[in-house]
């Protein structure tokens, strides 16, 4: 579903212009989604529409409220800003509708590569690409006399030098918050070690192996150079650590890169030293320790056709080409919008997309695995159990959930 190689601007420009005319709707629109700057821009664009109320609930806790908020009839939310992971979760609960009719009626400018199709039906419209990659302090690396890390082993060596020289006590940052974030970091690191999540052609988990042990041990080694509260640090918190000058090396989302230092009170040395590189590898593998993502939107199933149409119109309006004519907005993401030209902030995502990176798996059972990871990894990261025991616990939790849902016998 995702364009694995996005190596040129033309490959990324998969959204054709929609009308810049005023957006008129005749039914309520209620949007739920994440809160990073590009999504805030999309939410604000939808709210430009007139004729009916357009509300947004953009929050880091979106994954805790989107499914409950779409299960009612009528649903509280009429649209969800989603991605590879969220789409699978809401589809598993049968909460979003096919968009073929709406695309035919109002999506004449949309091109096939932008339409996320599942089992022959359009289930989402993508508007940006995303991936995690290295963000670092160039001045700090220059101070210790090392090159930009290309592997996580390089990162560990640099972190030790930074600490040993008394520059920073906790020079590594990462979104290692227990739950979704920590699970995502494991999947990145496991792919970086060349791991496969499932037995080929099945939903049977296949993570009790040397690659997974090595991935966990690398995550534990990195955490020794992180703030002791790392299990509470989501993207917002680790971003704040970087802005405060406490972190020199971190794996961060491309959608955050442009605004990493764009906040009041960020020290000048942090602003001047800010730099972006591609994703790192690990364990001698040639696979990038990251995953490729798209972000887009879907429309709720349990709402009226009028609300569905209004929501689609508002969101297509929100991702029209005029949005990226503003320089600040243009840097917020690797936009899948006609006329987008890559900025310096897009370097990391382009490196991930053009290299040996895996798309985040969009499989029906994947949310169950992600949930099991998020629930079971904290004990290992706190030193309370071995990597092998953590993997066994994850497998047990996933297998029970997968059997309950019918993915396994």
C-alpha cells in the first residue's frame, strides 16, 4: 500500500490540486487524530469550511479515544486522521467506511497511488509520508571528534564519549514511553536486526530468536544513556529534552524534525547545532532500524451519509496544494500534495524511503502484536526479566489475543 521508494519529488507528488474555492458543507464534522504540527495544519484546514460545525480533537492520546469515539451509533467522531497502524485497528472493529463513492464524487483530483486500498475498496486517503530517523547535535559530535552515527553501535560509542567528557549525562533521547511508543521502537530495532515478525504466510508470531534478543539488548543499552524517566517519554517529552539541550542523539519522527527547535526559549547552541540524518542500522544488518508510514484520513461508518460527505469534503479541502505555499507549513512534513518540493527537514524521511526500510505492517493481527509489545516490554527495560522471558511473555499474550480474535486456531 505504501510507496516503498520515494526517491524524487515527482514520486511524492501524488495528490493533485483540489479547488482553492471556499469550502461549503451542510453537516457536522468531528475529527480525531494525533497532535503533531502537520496534523494540526490539516485540522485547521478542515475548520476553514463553513455551513456547519467542524470540530477537532487532536491529542497524543488519540489511540485511546478514536475507537471508543467511533463505536457509538451515531459515532462521536465522523473522521479519523490515521496511518498504517490506526487504519488496521479501526478496520478490525468495522468502524470506517469504503470511500469509493466519495472519491468518485469529490476526489477527481486524487490519484491512484494516494488511495489506500484494502481488498479492492478505498479505505483511506494519504496526505504525507513519515519515518523515524537520526536527529543530532552537530556541534556536540564535532566537540568529541566523531562522525555522524550510521549504526546504533556508533550511537552508543558516541554517547559514551559525550558522558565521559562531561558534556551531557543522558545524551540519548527516544520515544520509549511504555505502551505504543516502546512497542514501535522494538519493531524498528527488530527490523534493523533483520527480523521477521510472523511465520511466512501465517499470523503465527516468530520473534523468539537471536535477532529479537539482540534488538532488546540494544534498546536496553541505549536506555542507559537516556533520562531515567525514559519510560514516560513520548515524542513530546523527548522533543522537550532535545530543546532543553539535554540530548545530543535521538531517533525522531520526520514529522517532528522541522519544528524540533522552533519553540520559545530554545538555547541558541541547540538551534545552531541541530542536524538531521537518515535512519541507522544495527547488529551488522543492512536493514534500516525504522519503518515507513503514511498518514491520511478515513471516514466513520456509524454516521449519516451527509456527515460522511461533509467530512470528506472538509478533509480534501484541508490537503489542497495551497496549504504548502506557506514556507512554514511546507517544512512540516513530506507532503503527498501536488507541488511539494522536499525541504531540508525531509532529508531523514527520504533517506528512509529510498533505503532498505520496511513499511510498518498493515496486517489485521498487527494491532494485537503491538498491544502485547507495549504491555510486556517495560519489565525487561526496567531490568526485571531477561530478554528471552520478555519475548516469551509477548508471544503468550499475543497468541491468546490472536486466538480470541480468530487469527490463530
